[in-house]
């Protein structure tokens, strides 16, 4: 899984391929509120989709993690 945070112009400002470094629900809300957007494996993902997939906790190791 490739997770990216992009700014308003679409420039990637943070990326990770490790599920261990994803943000908490509170952090994701703050990032989104500041105008940043999210992508998973190159596709735009809404904040609600991220929150419903993760339920606000740090994800399990990559092998057992299921986002969608």
C-alpha cells in the first residue's frame, strides 16, 4: 500500500509504503482541515473513507491490514 498526502496543487508532501506510519484519526482530521488531501495506491481517498477503514486506530502490520 502506498499512502500519500498532497497539498492543494497536487504536490506530494508526505508518502509512505509502511502501514506502521499512518496517522491517527485526530491527526488525519487536522491534516485534512489544513487543506491537504489523501491518496492510497495513486487513487484519491476521502477523509471519511480513511476513517471508516481504520476506525481511528493505528493499523495492524501490513500483511493483515485491510483498508477497503
